[in-house]
């Protein structure tokens, strides 16, 4: 395949549910909100928007370029876990 050719992926960054609309927006260089509005209108007016969304969810792979590298995942800080001590002795 050609190097400059775009591929259609689900987005990991621009997502509300599973990233289908964000991926389509990235592919066509349009705002993902426009794509979401089109899917909602297609669902209410044509009745097929939900089915199309579900099919795209199944067949569109996640964007591999948006995976965290090992170095990036090591930089992600996890919040501290607070442990409450309870006394099991008779009170």
C-alpha cells in the first residue's frame, strides 16, 4: 500500500462511546461533532444510523498510532490509594 494513504481507524482520543465518529472525523478532516450529528439524524430520520454505527464499531480497528508507549505509560501517575484501618477488636 502507498505510504501517504490514509486508513480509517476508531479514535482513542476523540470518543464518546467507542471512537467511530472521532475516527471518521479524523479521516475526512472534519469535526467529529458534525459526524455525530449526522449519525443522530440518520438514526431518527432514516432509521439506519444505529445499525451503521454498530457495524462500523465491529469492523473498524482502533488506531495503533494512539497507543501509549512504554515510556509514556510509565509517566502516567496513578492516584494514591487510601486504606481505612478498622479495628476488629470489640468496641
